[in-house]
C-alpha cells in the first residue's frame, strides 16, 4: 500500500513532536516550564532545546531559541532555510522573531498559547509581510502538550 504524502507528513510531524515532548520532560525534571523544541533538517534532528530560564537565569533561554542555536552550530550557519521547527507550545514574539530571522520555512507547534502566542493565538507575526514568512501548523499532539503544561502548573500551585 502506498502512503500518501499528507499521511507521511502527519506521521513524521507526530514523531518529531514526541521528541520535543521528551525534551519538555527534561525541562520539568529541572523544575522548569515543560517546553521542548527540535529543529529538523533533511529528515534528521539537528537542533534540540528545552526551556531553562530559571536554571540559567537567562530571559532568552526558551526552548525554540536554544534549539535554533543548536541547529546553527550543527549546520555551521544561521540560515535554516530547509528546516522545520517543532515546539510543544506556540512560540512567543521573541521566538517568532528568531524563527523569521533564521529563515525557518515551517513551524509546527502543539498547544496554543492564548497569553503570549505570536503565531496565531494572541498575535500572528507570520501574517506581517517580513522578507520571510514561515508556514505555521498548530495543534499537533495538542492534548499531550497542553496536559504536560497543565500538570506542571497544577503541581506548582499545590506546593
């Protein structure tokens, strides 16, 4: 049986989002907000990151930024024009700006972020006519991504 391109994309999107969820678990182990991200280039993960703002005491240490930096180091350049970024939570304005600046053509996220989301929920920087506009797809493993965040904050509030 032949697999259609759309089916193949959905399967790989789910697989890569599971990798991002595993990184979110690493963040949670450090008592960080559980957000994970991976950058994929030609079918392989070239960048990984998870939120560690508290541990590093750095405001910019969001999962997306760290995954983009990791990918740039791995590939030897800042233009990620053949990459897809997978992240468990919709990127904020800072991260959306980094995505645009890195020329990432496609972003896939899990949970929407109604408070800070900058790729469709609160604002949509992908609709502004910059010189680069990424394709954005939200909702991949949405329930799992949302549950991980909800569980983390529920535990934090009960302490």
